[in-house]
C-alpha cells in the first residue's frame, strides 16, 4: 500500500512528547514544505510556475522570510508579482459587468481572481496533500501494527480540532471492531488527557494564590502553552524556540 511510505514520520510523531501527535505531524510537514520552497526547488520552472500562480498566505510568507534566504524569496516574489500584475492589468481594462452593490450579483472575473489569490498558498496546498496521506496512515497502522496501537493509546491525546478530524475520518477508513475500538480509544485518551491538562492549569492558577506560594509547581509551570495546544493546536512563539 502507498500509505506504508508514511509509517516512519507518523510513528515519529507519536514518539514525541507532545500534547497532540497530529499537530506534531502537521508542524513537521509545514517546516519541510517551507524549507523545500526556499531550497533549490525555487529555481525549478515547474515549481516557479506554481508559486507564481498560487502565491502564499500571510503565515507562510512570514515563515519563508524566517528561512533567511533573501535572494531566493526575492526571486519568488519577483516573478509572482510580475504574473499577477499582468493578469490584473488585463482584467482591469475589461468592462466591469457587476451589478449594484445593493443587489445580489456574481463576482466579475477580476474580483474572482483577486479573491482566489488572497485565499491560496503553495505551502498550504503542499502540506495538505501530504497531511491527508498521513491521516490515512494512522488508520493503516491501527489495523496492521499492534505496537502502533499501544503507542497511540498511550499518547497524550490530541487537540480538539484533530480529535474531531480523527473521529470524522475513522468511518471512512475502518469498519467493524477496528472502528469501534478506535473510536472508543480515541475518545478515552482525549478525555483523560484533557482532564490531566485541566488539573495542570488549575494548579498553575493556584500558584498565584498566596496560600500556595510555597507549594511546588508540580507539572504546571508550562501549563498555559500546553493548554493552548490542547484547545486550539497553537504553540506560542516563545515555546517554539525552546
């Protein structure tokens, strides 16, 4: 099966000490895709045609900048801006056929082009393509690797978004007992680890009460950034640098 090609990165993500292994998978893909975009690939004609056409979202443009390849980014931006400006100039000179702002109307080709441009990203598309295969690989491993099942059920659970994603995709990839055990096990580790996270946040809050000032921090010193991961899949900037 093609999905077997992704068993190594999926296993690696579940080996990490993280509040959401699926977030770890996504971050790894995102980092690799940004590095790929700013690596030798930006000199390849087929890749440049795609970045010219699609562009980048705000988040990934910032990450491309952080790669510190100023010339590479300048070349990518140069050809992207040249293409989009040529396209817009051509469409802007055509008669506008839209209706009144106060009536329901279809977008003009120009408005549609700009809207599409503002909602497309080369890095997002590349990450999503691999990420979908990684998710399928989770179900493949669940069915075929008992060691992975044990690792999965012993993990720290998932953020709420990826918990929902796993529940949504499970019936498309599993059936019968495999599906039932996966759904029950996934919900169990989500709830148990969310309750653990609540305890850590509770103790963090208590530490700001003078009655607890001499008590140990236990496992709560980094409770807030870990809770942000659990609730929204967010890793604060200061935590990323550790």
